[in-house]
C-alpha cells in the first residue's frame, strides 16, 4: 500500500426529512446570508424550495437566489454567480440540486474569495487559498461531490471540461435525503449508475498499487449499485434501495477507495469529458459508452484484475466475458453503450480525438493516450 | 436504511516513516506542550521515543512524559495523568502506542477539562463539553480508536469496564505506520484479528436495520483480516499485508459500517468486558472465546444473515457450518476459543455472570441478556 493522507471533514446528515434542518446547520456555522444555487425551477414546483426557505427563515438566514445552473455546468454562469455573491456579501453557498449544482457552488465559493478570474484555478494559473463555506442538499446521487473537495466545470468558450480540488472545497454539511431522489427520471437513474461504477473502476483497473482490501470495497460498491439500480427500475419508490444507491455513490468518490492506491488515472472520465464538453451529453451516458470501449482496449494491461472483476461482479471466468457482461448490463438498464446513441457520428470523431488529446495532456497521460490509442477506443465505440 | 449523521474529522497520516512528522502536525495545531502517553519502556529501547522527541523538538513542542499505561487501561492511571496534565499545563495529549494508550489519552484529554472526577463521564454523572486536542502514533492495529471518538477504561475498584464517546474525542491526527507494527507478538496479532472481526460483526448480526451495502463492506473487512492474518503469521514483515490489516481495523470502527444501521447491540464486547475487568485477559483473546459461544446461542434469531456470513466468508452453506468455520479459524491462528485457555474455570462463572449482568444494564440490553442467557453462553465457552 502506498503512503497516504486521508482527511474528510464533511458532515453527512442522511435520511428522511433532513432538508428541514438545513437552516439549523447554517446557523450553527454562523451564516447570515447564503447564496442558494439551484438548477431548474423544478424545486419551486415540487416544494423543496419552500421547505428550504422556511428552514432558513426560522434560523434568520437570508437567501440570495442563484438559479438556472445546467448539467455540465458552465463557466459563464460561475462568473455571473461570483459577481452576485460579491455584490450581495453572502457568507456561504448552499447548493440544492445534484452534482452539477454542487460543483458550481464549490467553484463559486472558491472564486468569490479569489482575486482574479475563477478559471485560473482550473488551469493552474492560481490556487485556492480559501473558499466560502459550502453546504448542500443533494437531489441526485452520482457524482460523490457531496463528500469530496473536487468540482468539474465546462469552459464553453474553449470547450474544456476541467477540475479543481482543494481542502477548502469540502462541504461543511451535506444533506442526503433519498426521498428527494424518487422522482429522478429513469434515464438519469441509469446514467448515475454508470457514473458511480466509473468512479469505482478507474483506480481499480489502472492503479499500479491497488490493495486487495480496496478492490473488495469497490466490489461492495459496484454490487450494491447493480442490485439497487435493478430494484429501482422496477420500483422507483423503494426507499432502502434508493438509500443504498445514494450512500454507495458517496463512498465511491470520498477518497476511501483511493486511499493508499497509487499510479492510477481517470481515462474513462478523461475521454467522457470531451463528449460532454463538445456535445453536451449527460456525463453518465457518456461514461457508459466509453467504459466498455476503454475496457476492451485496456484489459490486457491488467489481466488479473479484469478476471477478478469478471468473477466477483458477474460470476464469469474471463476478462472478455466480464466486459461483455458489463456492456450487456448497461444495455439492459438502458444507458447508452454506443456513440451513435448519443448522436455522435464518424464525422465527429476528428474533433473529439483532438479534445481528448488535450485532456490527456491536462491529465498527464499523453504518453499512454496517443492519437492512435484514442482513435482505437473511440472508433470501437461508434 | 435508518437516518444517520456521519462526521469523522480525524486526519489519517498513513505509511512508512510518518511518525517523523508528528512534530509538524502538532505545530500546525499550535501546540506548545504535549502530554506524551505511552505504555512500557519498549518505545525507548526500539528508538520510537527518540524519533518522536526529535520531531517534537524540531518544532519546539515541549513534552511531558506519562508512561506505564497498561492494556485494559486503568482509571487510577487516568486520574494520575489528569493531575499531571493540569500541573504541567499541557495543551494537547499525544498517544504513542496501541488502543489502550490511545483510549487513556482520550480519557485524560476529556478529564483534564472536566471539573469533577473523570469517572463521572463514564457513568453519565457528567458530560464531555471539551477535551484537549488528541494526537496519536498507533503501534498496534485493532481497536479502531485512531479514527473514532470512543474510549474504554477499566475502573479497577468497581471492576467495571465502561466507555465514553464524544465528538471532542476524535483524534486531530492519527499516524498509522504499519512498519511500527512488525514487531507485534504473534499472540497480539491474532488477538487483534479477533477484535477487528468482533467490531465488524456486532452490527452485522444484531442490527434490526442492516443494509446489504453495509454487509458487503463488513465482508470486505473480514475477508481482508482473514487473508492478511494468515500472511502475517507466515511472514510478519510483509508490509502490504500489515498495511491492509491496519486500514481494515480502522474502517471496522470509524462509523462507516454502522452508518444507517440501527437496533444493534454489542453483546460480544459486553460479555468480554467482564472477562477483561475481572481476569485482565487481553481483550481480543476474550473476544475470540466469546464470539463462537455467542454465535451458537444467537444465530437462530437472524438465520439469513448467519447463512450469508457462512457463504460469503467461508464458502459453506449453513449457519452452523459458518460458526464452526470461524471457531476453527480462531483455533488455527492460535487465539483462544475456550474460557479454560484464559485460565477461567467453572468456579469463576458466578462472578462473571454477575459482572455481565451489570454490563447488560449499562448497555440497555438486560431484557435480552438475562441470567439464564448469559449462563448458557458462558457455560458453552468453558
């Protein structure tokens, strides 16, 4: 096992009705005015906004609205929100939504206290020295952002989807109420399943140091995601399945399964970020296309681990059968496995490959993910 | 899944040589003088004390020595240490040792800032409102104390082994260097294995709400402990096995596998605490005696989970076969499975039963663990 430091100070308040105590959490942190970030106006129609407003009011916390955050969240919106946060002198940021809203909230929290353009923080021109305190009520379980210190934002001008990571960006409190996730569409449920699996397998397959304990924990997460997704597709209101799905999502990217692993990369995310940045496909849908194609290209580099995956997750013997089983499972639950299902055609490949090569430089893996390799993977996904 | 709050702010600094940076961690927290708690003088002979002293000196942190803490740590020692801590105006407590030293450090840290006798905090006469900051260098992996906020102390006058738990008792920083654990005796290795398994199974078998995801994580921990213990018995200097063993120990009792579970109790610990309190047996050795006896009595109350355990951990079909397999594994690695191996005879049973009944009241499970039940369990362990 490699040396590591593990530190995760986010408080998770998990369960039914927990959104009602958001005001109390903010008050305990001395917050007076909060920037309330959200996506569509749906939270006003379904009553969540009213619950949150009431809880904030009960604890004398003022709110400044910042709605309209889209999935694959955009840099321009972050910049506008930072201007708003500064003008209104908010002393915290509250995300009510899924990973896109929360990632935006993190970028806003860091950018508000950064003396320069927030994109500097994504491209290494500046570093995060502080951030407004971040709180969130999670309405979609997938990204793990509720218990980590990272955020991914798309620069729509440069078509770059890049990340920040800073100890200042751990949420102070994340509220996870699986009941709030019961109305998620069937599509977003299966995309989320693909996203959680992607978070779990990047290190599992690519790490040069991957302890068996960690592989076992990854398998616990993937087994849970597979089982609960199937349950939820039949019965979306199964609370326990929704809760296990959500908590598995959190565990997949809170640092635990990566503690002590090393030499890993995020190739599936790296490739998918280009699909999102160029074609605005849902992140999880892009991942379920990339993963099988990447696995088919990669498995010979780590055959024992691919055989382990095949055996423990699907009860089949060979690496190839394990990959086929995962692809078949994606097909079965209805998340895409082909670029064509995302509306991406042969004619789009050249631009996609260029974008992926840019990401490969950014991720420091340009020596492995050469033009030939990226072409091979993307072509096999057509 | 039940509602829960998960919060674990301990920073883990894990790996080779990490004890050398303890001074830096203390300095980052503004510590000027620290009470250095330890057990035997072994840390002076093996060089660890010198490494720690040097690191503290390099960061201008003064140290006050508090050695001589024994396993099954004693209240009298805690009281003396609190007097010392107050007299020397230390502003933190540093444990260098295993769970007994660390649990003592926690009790000292809380007791120093409590205006009254520290035992009040164990019996509900007082509550922990603050504690000195706690740091530790772990030299034995078993109790999980390095990443939780609990501590267990024996009152040698009343023969009670009771616990405290407070958010103020999370260590600020825990240093886990598996290299420091390579010289642990064969006996203490196998006792530790039993302790970790005990932490894992209490909730697994007794919880009325036990999500499958959590069962999977428990199985990941137990599988790791079984495999790495066997490796370490053959090759005590296998670093990776030592590291996985240690990290599994931490995960077994840092709150993760209990998050969202409910209705559980700690019957094996409850019974074992009487053995430790009365006969000063090593905690893990007591547990490996209690566990099979308790399982034989209990399994009919949760047959599906016992069958799951049998199948996933030992690849056998029935609850009885799973219990037998665990007992056989304890025998194989050389941790006791009979009270007689601990020097406890039939004649000692009456006093033991009385003590366990006292614990059952303390744990709030006196309705289940009646005199008849406790007699049945202990008699079958003779």
